[in-house]
C-alpha cells in the first residue's frame, strides 16, 4: 500500500539554510526554532508525516508551517498577530500600581481604589494580580491575626522561656 503523497519545500539557497540553522538554534521563541527545524527537515527530504511525528503535531500543522515559509519566507516562521483587548494601563500606570502595591502589600482593594483615584481607570483584581505577578510579587491568601485574642502575660512568659 502506497503512503500518502508528500510535498517538500523548494531547494534552499545556502543563505537560507544558514539563516534557518541559526534560527533553529537561537530563534527568539521555541515556536520559531521548531518551525525553522521543520523547514530544514523538509528541505532534506523528510516527509510531512515524519516531521509531524518528530514534533508530535498534526500533519496539517506541518503543512501550514511549510506553506507559510513558502509564501512569507522568514516572516512566516513567527507567530501571526492575534486579536485581544488592548492593555487597560500604560507603562507609567502599571508602575504606579506596583508602587501602590508596595505601599499596601496586604490590601489589593486599597491598591485598586488608589489606582482608580490616580488614573481614573478601574481594573479588576485579576488584572492587578497579573501585573504584580509579572513584577515578581507573590500572591498569597492573607490570614487574620489572632493577636487580639491571646493573653499577653502568657505570651510574654512563653517567649522568655
């Protein structure tokens, strides 16, 4: 039984091969490195099926990679732009949110309210959490202190022992 017919990218120039090898090793994102590798494999005579097995992707995915390479060249290796809402805060407002979170580390509600006063923009807790996570903050649940319910004499006595 004959296998599915396969197609290959056109023969690569030496310059294209060098650029693809460089991108395979040092491409900006893992996807670019993967796609550059797939184009090189196709140019070396590997079938779409075997390339799909190497990268553990669907055969149609590899076909799309190769089509984008042939239509757009190097630009076809990068991810296409995607839809999505623009950011609610600009860079200076993000920095202000980080500064406010440093001032009020235990109260995200205060941070959001103060930010709304300063910028005039209301953001959700999830947006604040995302901003702070990118800035290296940790988000943990705060617990109420039982300090008011303890007996100070017993507490001091236990500390001295």
